[in-house]
C-alpha cells in the first residue's frame, strides 16, 4: 500500500557513536502546546533526526538487502488496495459510533480519596515510580505507532525523563485534551499464509503507543502497593503474605483479591463461548485473541451436544461420551496430522483415519480400534446445530465468575473461610482475622505479658492478659466456648478459632462469631498501642472498650450481637483511659 514509510527505531543505533548527541539535540528543541502535545512533538522530532542521522550510516546495508530481494515480484497492483482493505475490515470489525450518553461524575458524589486518613492514593506520580515501571518493561517488544522500542526509553531516560514526568502528571490532573497524540493505536495487517492475495488472508494486530503502555503498567502497580503500604514505597518487608496467596479466593485460604492473569483468561474465554453463535458477531472470521491455555481451559469447562457436527472439533471438544477423544485416546491423538477438523468433516468418509500417521505401535492400534468401534454408533442430525454447555453453572451458560473460580479447582479448601469472611464484622476485622490465621505478628516478646515469644497462638490463647479478657467476654455473652477453661488442649490455632466460631445455634452463633472477631481485633489493637503508642490499659478497661464497640455494632445494624448481649448489661467503663508505660 502506497504511503509514507513509518519510523522504526533500531536497537543497534544505541551502540553507534554520536547517537545520544543526536537525541539530546533534538529533544532540547523548544516546542509549544500542552504537555502531551509537547511530548508527542519531541518524539516526532527525535524520529526525524534519527532518520536523517542513520541514512548515510546504514544506506549501504539497505541497498544490499534490496539487491538480495530483487528477484521477488509484486503480484498485486496498488491501485484501489487501500480502499478494498479498509472496506473489508470496517465491515468486519465495525466503526466507532458517536456516544449518545455519558456519566455525570459530579452527580455521583463519590467521596474523594484524600479524605481517607493516612492514604494519598491520588497524589501525583513520582519520577522514581515511572522509572521503575520503564525498567520493568521487556526490551524486545515490537515498537508501537511512535516507532520507539523500550530500549530507547531505558537508554535515554536521563534525557527525556522530565517531559515524561510532566505528561504523566498532566494525566493525573485530568488535563487530557491532547492525550490522543500519545494514546493512539495502529492496525497492522500480517499475512496468514505465504501468498496473501485477498483481504481475508491478513490478520489485523494492534500496536499501542509506548506512553500508554508505561502508564498502564504504573497504574497496575498501585493495586498491590495499596494493600500493603498505602502511599509508602512497597518493599518485601511490607508484604506480610505472598501475593499469590493473597490472590487466592477466600474459600481457598486467600484474601479474595482478583488475580489479574487468571481473571483475564476467564474473560478471554468469552470469545470462545460466543464463537459458537456466529449471528451478529462482527469479528466472526478473525483469529480469536486466545492462547493454547485458554483453549485447553475452555475445552475442560465445556461439553458438547452434537447436532450437525459443524462446530465441534473432533479431537478436542468434549462431545464423545462426555469427554474429548484427545483425552480418551492420547497416543492416537498425538499421531494425528490434523487436529482441527470438525466432527462432521472428520467422520465423513473417515477422514480422521487418513490423518493418522501410519507408523503405528501396539498402543496406537489398540486405541484406533476402540475409537473406530465407538464411532459406529454416532449419527449426526443435519437440522440441528451443535450445542455448547458450560459445565460449571446451573443453566449451562458461560459466566466469567465461574470461569475464574474453576482455575482454582484442586487447591486446598480453608476450614476457617466461612467464619473469617462471612461473619458480620467491619472489613478491617475480617482482614485482620485472616492475617491472624497466617500467624503474622512482628514483635519478639509478647507486649501484653512480657514473658513468651510472640506468636498468634500465644497472643490470643496462652497470654494471661488475653485469657482474662476471654473469661470476661465469655461470661458477659453467656458463651462457655469462649472461656479458657473450656478450650481443648490443642495447639492447632485454626481449630481453636473454628471451635469458638461454631459455638451457639442459629442467630446466636452469628453473634458469637462477631464478638469473637471483635475481641481478637481489640486484643491486637491493645498490643499495637503498647508497641507503637507506648500506652496500655488494664484487662478491665479493655473489656469495657469491647463492650462499648459491641454496642456501636448493634446501632450499626448487627442483629446477631444484639441477640447475645444481655438487655440488662449497662456496665459503664472508660474505653480510653490509659497510662504511659
């Protein structure tokens, strides 16, 4: 297609003498406009300068490449090619339509993040954050529409960093009027076959501008840092639990934070699900943005009811006795030269037989005979379409939630998940209870009794201070299971927590669970007050504080706590009295 050649940065330029001087001179030229416009103009100026600088240095190499390929012939006239391709892919993919509605964000009245105490999640980007994101990007990725590779940004960071930082913070301040200069993508057509002669022979891929990629990576980092460090720098010391454990679902012992890679895979399965319904799908005929793992997961999660056999894949779809033939006959599948035939195509004239490699072993022959015999009873129904069934929902329809959850099948179930995450307590108490069950204290000696090494088992079960609190709370709500005298002599901390959470019946059990988690939470806060605040309370004062907070939970609507607290319990105490250590 006739057009001006796009700029493409060559990593070999980084090693040539004079490269940095050319970049510095081009970058220092004054530009006007918004911060995003200036950054776009400076990148374009560098592209022009590098193109002019490299031409005399590398022109001979280009000539040799041209001579080497001069016996090739161009078989397609350029006239009208652009029009044909544009019309084809516009009809296939569709055009962007003018938006008729938008969100009225001021009318939503969301609480601004700066009102949250101790957190500055909406503060401007820092230079070190952006530099860390740039250095974390892979080197050998194809350049985007700007033509620059990641190596360029890494090697020339000291030259370009100020303007990059200004553009990032303009985005932070919502000054995005000219962001389209840096947030564009280009569609490039790659041939699917060696001789591509028709529009359908090309695969469209999208090249994203490198600025947008870096911005996206930096935004994604905030998610992990928010959990462990808030607005502080994230280090290994801050991360109390491995991120893979944190991202496990709560029934499997994790904190239930979405694991982005698996969630992305769950969403990509939607492409495969809707591929079966070709009506109204503008992308029908394009290569789906899925990989081999996506396809394997989809095949494992679905089964097929055979109709005309046109959509189900003979080897990999679960249409044969509830399984895929590739699973039942793995040796035979391995020796098949074509694995993508539909059921109809494969069994018509026994084409699947011709696909099998003739170098057979005894094992392959055994599987071949078994498959041949079982296929004799298969009859297609030409008037019916093949029907896909999602095996992990009641109605047989795909759901992203079930696609995400099935990726954790086989992991160990947590015995404490229901008590930890389903109890009616504030989120901070539930999250702390989860951390508590991971045994993550920080101090050497227990700050409550100054006697034993601090573990969660000691802090909440063995410590004499804590046992006094449990005795008082158990008597107050008439829950014998909370009294230390009734605890089983086990060192299994998780089982101890389960036993207390399962005491009581019906609504009373829910109340006992809430008060149990409240007591654990307030004992931990007392521990932190002694370690960091240098203040302490007596067991009686802490017990009064637990009573006061339980009454606040009742006013907040916790009906379970209201049931178990005696109506005559009007004992008053100072929840804030303390003395300096």
